[in-house]
C-alpha cells in the first residue's frame, strides 16, 4: 500500500543540526542569493524537509531543481523510512551549487514519483552599493 503523504515543511537553509533532546536547529533560512556576476557558485546549502505519511512504510524521495533556462536535474532516489508516528524528516546537503544565470531556481521534493512541494530561490544581481560589503548575502 502506498501511503498518502503531506508536506509539513520544506525550506533551504545554511545548516541543520539536532540537539541531544531531539530539537531541530535550522540556521539561515533564505530564498535569495546575491551575486555580482554569473555564473556564480554558492558554497553550501541544505534542503530540509518534514513530511507526514498515513501509514508506516518506505518512501522514495528525490530532490529536483529547475534552472532559470528550464533545465531539470534530479537527485538519485533516497530511500526514507516512515517513523511509527508517521513522520519522515531529513536533509540534503548541496555543495558548490552552480548558478548559471540570474532569476529563479525551483527546488522540488518528489515522493513516490509525484511532485509534493517546491521552493524558489532567486539569484539577484548585486548592486554596486551592496558590493562594498560581502560578495554574497542572503
């Protein structure tokens, strides 16, 4: 039986950790990356997701992203175990993310082959006034 799955949370952040008491620590949630020019590389980001399923089972999850020019890439399937309380939670680390143009990059969570959620990150051009500070700000 394929369980019904609902989205609880999906976001992009700088990092994720868990305290010994089980509390999730999500740091640096963002939806915009500033760059003075493209192509540019974002050094590191984390996709965090939390889902709820109606039955205990194994799920297959993928992270996909669509570039500003419409190219789509998907991660290999990630097997996920549904906990007895129906929760599925995890992170996917992205290193050296290449941004070839300014505009929106759409990240998608795909569960059992179906798109469950999307999250857009805008790559915006850094104005000369902002360039006096850090090269990249989000």
